[in-house]
């Protein structure tokens, strides 16, 4: 599901990340898929999206779970934007 062309590297910790769009239409850095992730990754209209609710997944979508990179990056506070 995650396209290598959309992958990037965190500028602070050099770990692989991918950007997805949240329900509030904001970009969120996410870690590679993991079985114990707390977010659901899916593609809608060609855009990689992330949600906390599996009910928003389009029918027939494979369940892919991820974690926000903000939860694991030791330097996350340097990159957070005020709400």
C-alpha cells in the first residue's frame, strides 16, 4: 500500500517515514506499517490517508495499521505545529 515514491526520511532521527493526510486535511508523518499500530492507513481518490476509525475505510480495503511518527521520534517537538 505504501508507495516508495511517497516515502521520506525524518530530518531529525533519519528513520523512514511517509506522509498521510488526516481527517482534518493536515499532513502527518507516519512510520512504516506495523501490526500494533493505532491508526488505519488507506487510499482515497489517489491520496494516502490516515484515520483513528476503521469505519471510514472504503469497502474491500486491506487493514493496514501505522503509528504517527510524532509518537516515536525523539525530536518530535521540533516539528510540531501549533493548532
